[in-house]
């Protein structure tokens, strides 16, 4: 059983933050519950600076602003593992993002340990310790937390602190520490910006199949759904499913009779949201519809160009010992093709920025696409 402090009152939190503010390294993890909600419900924060391992109870402490301020300290490096969901928690609960972010999963990939390593696997590879992950599916909102839960949570930062020096040393030896922090900046960028309700329709599955006029209907429907999901803290799929929105945009029911004939909507969706959906459809600006959605994969020459770029990047990734998923994923290749085929207008694609640019720019420029 690891030694830790359980922080559940303001005075203890203030004292802890005062100590942590003197450190240059803070290892963090969060435990949360996210089933039907839009936002994750934060159940526990684990923190360790090498001196004090603390389990902070956000259910008991209402104001964590002192703690959140640590993340924005320029002199503190925040270490997390596979932290995308943690960053969402920080944005939602603390309106902040780490100033110096060290994601150990990305660090491991840059060091040659492999892409997408889970925490337990990384601990095993670096420290030769097997962790018990039996509490990973626990209800972190329930109180009191058991001894097994608390010990599991403490392990998540204790061993991360201990493996961090190995990753740091390898990154420094390979001259890739700056790459790691660059990835951290990219991951945190834009996370404090509220969701754009006007662009919500672009995230609806199969929206690209719709005509501009149909997209006008989808736009008002998706905007309404996202706003309701945020307001009620409910996952968008539990408001109205994607395929239901697509069906509504295609069929545009004019009245309750038309709506109740639609097989795309569940009976519950019809009963709860029927009137709202019919009213929304009448507000669609069909005279000024959105542009048709440009799907890069449907453009002429896409398959050949994608394969050519992918083969080039795979060769470079192997030469540089960087996972292809990190160097040039499908999304990155799509971004490059959009930029290239749109006459190189707008912001440079991710493949041509930062550390990636130095590795791939010359080779990509020489391709015949």
C-alpha cells in the first residue's frame, strides 16, 4: 500500500498547493465517470511531486481553483499519460490547460517503445513491474472509495513519476524533447474554446451525403442538439441519434403525421422532441445553404495520391524510428492533400509544421502527385 494524503478540505488543499508550487515537476492523473453525459464527471485527482502523493477529492471540495492554477505555472512541467481526456477534464473543471505538458505515451513513442502504449504496459517495459488494473471500471463518484480503489489511483502517478526520468533521458539523448513539448502545445491548443454550434452539422456521421439544401436542415438540427446536450450535460447520442438527424434532413417532415412515419427516429425521440424538431425544420435557411461537404477521399486521384504519400511517410518513419501513426496518420495525410489540391492556400498542414516539417518536407515535395 502506497503512502498518500487524502485531500478533502480547503485547508489541506491550500497547504498541498503551497508545497507543489515549489516543485518543477508534477505528475497528474484523473479518475472520472462518463456514461451518458456530455462532460465527464470528475471523481478523483491524483498528484505527485516526488515528495507528497495526494489523492484530491473534487466531490468534497467545491473550489479547486488553487490547484488548477498549478497547471499554468511556467516553471512546472505537468506529466500525464495518454492525456486527451484529462485535458477535457481540466478545460471543463478548471478552465485551464497545462503550460508545459509531458505526455508519457507520446514520449514513449518518440523514444522507440512503441505507439499507443497503455500505462501498465509502459510501466512493465520501463520498470519491470506488473500493475493490477482491476479497479479501472470502478464508479469514482461513489463514496467512500475503497482501499483497493485508492491504492489503484495512487499507483497511476507513483510509477509514472518513477519512469519519467528514463523517458526524459532518452528524449534528451535523441534530441527530441522539444518535439515532445511541441506535441503538448498542439494537444492543448483550442481546448478552452467553446464548441461551435454553427459547425456541429459537420460532425454528424454521413453528413457528406447530403445536398446543400439538406445540409441547411441538418445545420439547425445539429445546432439544437448540441446546445441541448451541453445544457443538459447529456451525450449528443442520447438527445437524438445521428442517423435520425440525417433522416430528418433528407425527408423534412411537415407535420406530426409525417414525423411519426419516420423509421429513423425512435418512439421516445418522437414523443419527447417531435414538436421541437418540426419547428426547427421550418427555421432552416434553405436560400443560403452551407456548401456541399468536400470529402477528400472522393476526389479524382485520391487513392493513388494517398498511397504514394503513405509509402513515403512509412519509409521516413522507419528511418527516423518514429511510429507512422505519430508522424503521418490518415488525418494528417488528408490535411496535406487538402492544402496541396487547394493551391496551397490557408494555413500549412500539420505535416509541414514543427518537427514533422524537417523530416518530411523535402521528400513530399519530390513526389509526383
